[in-house]
């Protein structure tokens, strides 16, 4: 799949690969899973991108 949302996610992953990605992952159904080291405030800003 090569949807616009997918492209946004890939660009974001590339940008945050060494920091933010250790805080969450996507399940096949699109659900987001978090761990304790995640920066919640940063995620809340980025969530707007994922929900376009």
C-alpha cells in the first residue's frame, strides 16, 4: 500500500528512527502501542499528522 498516510508515517519514522520509535509501534490494524519511555507530549503533537 502506498497511500498518502503511509508516506507520512514513513517520513516520520525516518525522521524519528533513533529516538521516538522506541516509544511506540503500529500493529497491523493500525493501533498504536506505547512503552514507558515514550515522550507523551511529543506524541500528542505528532498524532495530528497521523490522523489527517
